[in-house]
C-alpha cells in the first residue's frame, strides 16, 4: 500500500516518502453433543447457521489490490483479526516499511470500515514529517470470498495540515484459503 503512498508523495509533496507504518465476534460452532437425537439436530442446525454467518466475516487472509482509475497502484497480503485489528504486508521493499497496522469496525452485515495510519519521512528516510492515513470502506460479497470497496489516502504534516489533496481509489480483495 505504501508503494502507492510513496508515489502520491512524490507527485504531490516533493522530497517526502511514506513508510508503513470494534469488534467482530469470533464465532465457533457449538461444541455440545448429546446422545439424544433432538439435541444433536439442534446442535447441527446451530453449527450450520454459524458457519453461514462466517461468510460475512472479514477475518482471515486476503490478497488486496489498490486501484486508481482502474490501474493497480499497490497490492498486498492483508490479515484481519477477530479483535478488530489488521496487518498489511504490501509491495514496498521491507526496508521501506512494507508491514503496517490498522483497526476496523463492522458497519453492517457484510461491510466494514478501516483506518490504517503510518508515517511519512523526509527524502533521507530519517526524519518523520507527517502521517499517511488510509481510510477504507469494504463490502464483502455474499460468499465471503471476495470484497470490493473504496479508499481515501490522506497525507498530513505533524500539525495535521494537508500535504497534498486527499487521493481516492478503489479496492478489490480475494480471500486466501488453504488448498
């Protein structure tokens, strides 16, 4: 993601570069089983309902693309946790800060919003000069295996003043599952 930030910084704020830098319930199937047939059916139904509900969860590992005007400007592996935190490992080299953190909240049955802050450094990559914040709105498809959404990249100095106009884009994600 911060490959995109670096590009925006280069285009919008010279001699700056960026570095990387409630609650979804964790549903577990019912564990109680009984010898009695009726209770077994109730437990199976509960597991089925909870399994279907998991399709509306963002929790898991995703391959996410950030697009501007239909062009991919960054791609990464995004890990969402049940406690409302997120970790993104995207395409900048590790020395440039390719792993960064965020927080999210569920806003609807299949929608979330994410806030992903990081730092902006000067051209020498030694002095912090501001913050890059990516704000995302994501909607999961009904299967829970892909999502689409929008983002806005905000670049601010340490006093909160804009370093460049806010930059909007689109998101596309695909869930990564074991084979």
